[in-house]
C-alpha cells in the first residue's frame, strides 16, 4: 500500500501542477462579480494546497523531508518576505494581504501561493519529460487564449453576452495576455528551432506565429520590451549551435 501511494502521489502532484499551468491562461467563471483574476487565483490556490497535502503525506510515509534546492529559492523567499513586511506595515493590511475587490494582485497571499506552487513543482518534478509536458500544456493553453483574442478582435465573438467585446480573452485584461505571450514565445521559438523532431518543430512554429500575431494586434509596449530581451538571448544561443537545413528553415520562418 505504501509503495502504491508513493507512485500515485507523484503522478497526482504532476497532474495538479499541469492543471495549474492550464488554469492560468484559460480558467474563468462568469458566475462571480469578477470573472477572471479571482477565479484563476482560487483554482491555483486549491490545486497548490492539494499538491502540498499530498507532498506532505508522502514525506510522512517516507519518513524524510524532500526538498530540491535551486538558485531561485533565496530570491523567491526574499521577495515573499519583503511583501509580507511591507503589507504588515501598510495602512490597509487587509488589502495588502488579500487584495482589493476585483483586483487580487499585488498582495501577499497570491504571491505566497505562486511561490508555494514553485517549490512543490521543483521538489516533485523529476524528469525532463514531465517539465516538457507542463510547458507544452502552458503553451497550448496560451495559444487557445490567443486564438480567442484574435477572433474577438475581428468581431467573431464567442456565443456569450459577456464575450461580445473586441478585447475579450480568457485572461480578462488584454495586456496581461500580451505579457504572458512575451514569456511563452521564446519557449515555443526555441522548440521550433532546436528540437530534433520535425513534428514538434512544426507545432512549435505554428504556435509561435499565432502568439506573435496576437501580440502584434494587442500592441503593448512592455510586452515587446520583455520579448526583445528574451529573443536576444535566444539569438545568441542560435549562433553557438550548428543548425540543420530544416532547423534553419524554421528559424527563417519565425524571423
């Protein structure tokens, strides 16, 4: 029974982290006064708490504490600590800790939840395949969100009254989608250029072009700035690697 639980717990945590990656771009509910941010946070909070409980139960069964150290541990803990001290000394502590109505970010509890999700992920994701699956899930969800934003921009609205605006997208505020696209495009572009599998490169190339087209339609300057920095690093990596003709073709299409 113990061995079965340990195997099952590993898979459950992986599934919960994957669902969190999908929830960020896509999950929303039109049943609350604020459709997007509150519901995304609630979903991620629920999934993170569930993953933490499973992780803690596994450590009890194994009778040892499992914690994976990364270079990001200290900066994340310092950031959460600074937020906590700032919020504790603020004029309105409730808003600083829990956020205002309809606007959760920036506040301590959501930041601590994302930090907790990070530590759960790095401690329990053991293979490159698991990481790639989660990144592909995040890419796929962002592409779907971008397609929804594109069709809304051109007036082909979803069949819901609340979606009949040109800026509609599953993230709510259109500029947030642009920032997410700026983060995901370099990941997709790296697969489109460097991956050895032709099918993967084709899927990544198409995804990158969809994300880039949506980003251009949104036209948000801070997203362009972040994307430019990421693409500079990607270009430097391209110069250091000898690409095949098909890889060069993918790079040319993206360029």
